[in-house]
C-alpha cells in the first residue's frame, strides 16, 4: 500500500525545478468531497484553450470542469501526459506501468486526482457524468490498479485547476477559453496529442 509520505516525496522531486513557486503543502481539507445535492450533471463541461490563452500552463489544453455550489469551479487537464508511469508511485501494481501520470493543473501540484469511467461509484468523488467520476482517494486508486475494483477507463493526474467564483466566467469573456459539452469519447478514446486540435476545430466549426 502506498503511504502518503512516499507519494509526497516522489511528487516533490518531480516538481522541483519545474514550478518551484507552486510548491506548497497539500490542502486536502479544502478540496470538495462530493457534488452539491441535486446539482445536475450538466454542470460538467469541457474547457478548450483558445489561441489567445495568455497563461503558458494552459496553452493547448483541454480540461474537464465541474462546478461545486457557490465556491467556483474545479477541473483537471486531460491532454498532458508526462514521461512518468504510475509504477513509480505504485511499485507493487503490475498494471500501474501501463498508465502515464498526467499534469492536471497548477493548483495543489502534489495532489493526485483521477478520472474513472465505468464500474462502481467511487466514494467521495465528484460525479462528472452518469458513468464518470473525479476522485482523489489514494487507497481507492490502489484498488483500481490492483484489480480489486472494476472500471472501463482510468486517467491519473497530479495537480488541479480551480477558479474563485466569477473568475472562470471572466476568463471566458476575455476569450481565453471555449466552453463545450462534456464528451467522454473525446477524453478517453482519442490520443491526448490530438485532443486539443480536434476540439479547437470543433469549437470553430472547422471541417478538414
């Protein structure tokens, strides 16, 4: 079983030199643990960076985003795989070597989160759609990788993206983002390298 100190040491080593200003203590107590009761699934959507995106951390990115009440939006970048396999974090899981660790966003850079498609409901997760969940519980991730929980698709990230109330709406108004309906086929069935261009073309109604 992975212990938290091992994970933090690994992610700290990963981040040093890349984003030194972002190194900070994890704050899992401030992370949302579930969707607001009654909040519709339509509150989840895709963000596609426009060519006017001023922040280099988000250029040519695609994010899965969901709202959580009056506290703004939270999301993860889903098209930035890194040259790191999950067996570096879960050395005891043979399946872990099949998965790359993705950069999920600049907030909480040492926080692991993951999208799960299919299978059992992940306890304490945010429901993105009827069959997709965003979670960050490490023991559950270990069970998924060790075959103790069934699932169809899995994507694991470190870091998140988050916005204060009104912040994302302002960035959209400035032209930094395209907002698109959530499409699980694009997220899980397309190569990450092709995802941004496909959605950018779709947002601009470009037919090649």
